[in-house]
C-alpha cells in the first residue's frame, strides 16, 4: 500500500469553487488524497480523492433513501478515521448538513461522553447519526429513544436500495455544515457555516495565507471536530488538491515525536498546531532523537487556537534547529469557528514577531500598550510579550472598540469586532445568542481583546469568559454546574474563570462560597470538586472555598466572573499556590495542599 503522491497530475486550482462538492469533483480528477496512520506511525488507510468521491456519492444516495430531506442534519462522530470523510462529503452531495461531533470519550469517562453526545444530537435536531465502529456503542446509547431515521455505521446501510436516488454536485443546501464551538458541554452552540462562507475562507487561506504551491503536502494530528482541524487540515487541502497525512490526536498526545517523524518521512511542507502541541514536543523529545528528523521541508508551521506564548516556540526552534527546522516557518494566525476558521495570518517566511509592552491588566478597554524601546525597563516594571498574528485576510473588516462602541486607534486595547463573507450565519436554533454577538449589519463580536500594530492583529486575552486549556475550550458554566450539584453548594454560589500561571499558560480556577461548614467538611468538598472536575472535564482546576457573600455580582444581580477573578488575584497576589492546591480563604483555615 502506497501513500497518495505529493505531486499531482492535474493543474493546481486554489479553491475557486462554488461548493465543497464541486471542489471534490475537481480534486478527484488527480491522484492525491488522504492518508491515515496508526499509533505506531504505520500507514493504515489510503483514500485518494477519486475513490472518496465515488464512495461519497454512493453513500449520499443511501442517506437520502433513509427518508432524510435536503437540509436535514447528519451528526457524525468526528474521529480521525476515513469513515468521517465519507460521511461528511456524502452530505455535500446529498444536500444534507453534516454535524461533526467530538471524539473525546477519554476526557470525562463514558457517562459524561454519552451525555454530551446526546445533548448535541438533540440540539442540532439530527435526523441521522453515524460513527465509525469504535465509537458506535456510545452513539447508540446516546441516541436511544430519540427516534432518528438512522443510527449506525456506514456498513449498516449496505442493504439500503438507493437505485432511484439522483445525486448532483450542484449545491442543494446553502448550509455546508454545523460546527459546534468546542466549549460548553451543557450549553452547546452550533455555528451555521454556509457554502459561500467556507469557500470564501478556503480561497483566502489557500491563496493568501499559506499560498499553496505545487509540491506542497500537509500533515495533521488536529481533531476533525475542531475548526482548525476540519477547515484547515481537511477542507483546505482537498480544495487545493493536496495530499494529507493524518495521525489521531490521541496518538500524537502519547507519542508527539510521530508528528515530526511523519513530516520527515513524507517531506510534508505544511502542518499546523496549537502552541501546546509544540510545547509537548519540547518536553518529550530528547537530544539524541533530533538527528533522526529532516524538517528542512517544513515551510509553514502554523500556530493558532489559543494565546501564543513565544518562549516555548523559541525552545522548539532551538532544539530542532539541527534537524533543519527553520524558525522563519512559524506562522502565527488568528481565527475562530464563527468566522469559518481564519481571520489573519502572518506573512510567509516572517517567523515570530513579538511585541514587548509595559505590563498591567491586558483586558482593560482603551488602554494604550506602550512598547519597550531598546529594552529600556525601569526597576520592578512588568514586561509582557505578545505574538503578532498578522494582517486580516482580504474581505475582512476589523475594528477594535471601547465599551461605548467607539473605534480605537493603534496600540489601544479593546474588543475585537470583524465583518466579512466568511462570518457565520448564526447559531443553529439560538436566535437570542446569535443577536448577542452578531449585529444586523454583519459585525461579529469575537469576545477577544486585541490591539492593532501597523495593520496587524495582536490578541491580548478574552473579554468573554471562555477558558482555554491545551487548546480545548472550557465554558465556566460547566465547572460551575459541577459545583452547584453538590448538596453543600447553592445555585449561584460558584464562579469559574482562568488565570495565567507563572509559565504563562492558562489555569482554571473554581471559587465556591460555603455556608456553615466545619474544617473537615471544607476539605471534603474541595477535594471532591477537584476530583469531579478532573473526571468530567479532563482538566486540573484550582478550587478555592470562600465565605458567603464573597463573590461579586453586577447591578442586575448576575454573577461577575471578571469580578471574581479580580478578587481571587487580590487575595493571592504573591501566593505560592500551585495548580495542584486547594485554597481555603477563611481567616481560621490556612491553605492546604491536596
């Protein structure tokens, strides 16, 4: 079994298509395609675009033969498996709307995962639900009693007669897919992405962002249910007829060197990852291994999905310099699912551009970020470094606004708003939530804080409450819900947020008000919450117990997470508490480690 070739037999066409089905039609005339590797780096499945198109069209007819109407949602477990590709593209030909669902059962255990999938099936009003064989038991349990037209794997449709069903590449549904934001498990939001939006974004990524050229090849371990994995590493390569080599996210986490092995082996030129992926390589790779890699081919080392810290990337470049890796390949970018994917890219070959500014609270609206000139720093003055994320792609308008909606000048921090053809249509079935972030004239409030620097975006943090841990979006409501289910905690007595650790990475914090507990009860509750968060969410979380009436509220009585964060920081400025600690902010109880 041979991988699909890097060099194609048809001229490169950079994303100039009306729909994803039309793009696959053209890609199928060449020899390139998708390649899947197992956890030991061995080639497991080869799926040329020509074969994918044929199989997707046959499957499309069978999906319609189940009784599904054009526009119906087809939920599919988005494991790194060729069956996901078959189902996703079958939906494009059938005029159905694929809905990638997470394949992260290991993060919170079986019950939590099944519950999450069931909530998503209900939220998107799925007509069909599909999965590769490995996840099928979980899907069947999640869909029990929901009366879907079909639940199963592709092989279960073998007996369906679809001989009378006609399939066309012409768009039969304006919606290309629903992309669930990878955040709240209890309050899901499905982003509606149209064919027009995704094709515009793909064209910009391919032509302006990474500037695809003959001889390019992609390698990815990113999950297919994440916007960077789906749009950046599944759809963009297909729309530019590139071959791609895939490694399951779980296998990368276990053996990060496989990422570099496969890039070296297949001479991949393009690969993206969140910062923690590069950092994981730094932690796991030993000096003697570096000589095994040949990374001179890697011309685009994309970075996105979370706040970018420069030092781990510099360490990555230093360690792998002797393997041929060029630090100028680093390409910071900014994007989000609500914009299909990409908003901005740094120019090719530029590497990291780090803006050093004088310190403080980088979520302050209308604050001017003064640059550090010639490394001139006063004693005790805090310095922070931000990685510049490049200029907005063509077709985007970008504004940095204060809390009154006024547009701010360069180097002034504010809320980031964007408008353009790649912006979502809205959240599926959630008109109120859509109106909260998307104005009638098309401006999207990203929820991120930023400033402009010579026309480039610099992301400083988030105005919204989202917590990002190792590239995963965690909604504070989910952590608060866990706390509020405990008998000692009342509704509204918990607040979750994030802080920056000493290494610059994001740490989750859960502050819980307690009422009339003794010392042993405090300890029991804190340890229990720490364990439940780890079990259900798969993350470490610092738990702080505080007296009643500690958590601040807005004038309307709503919980203020930003106020809770400020209070936490004030209580623990200079504290040596680490992530593994549980804090008790009562005069009679000192901090105790788990």
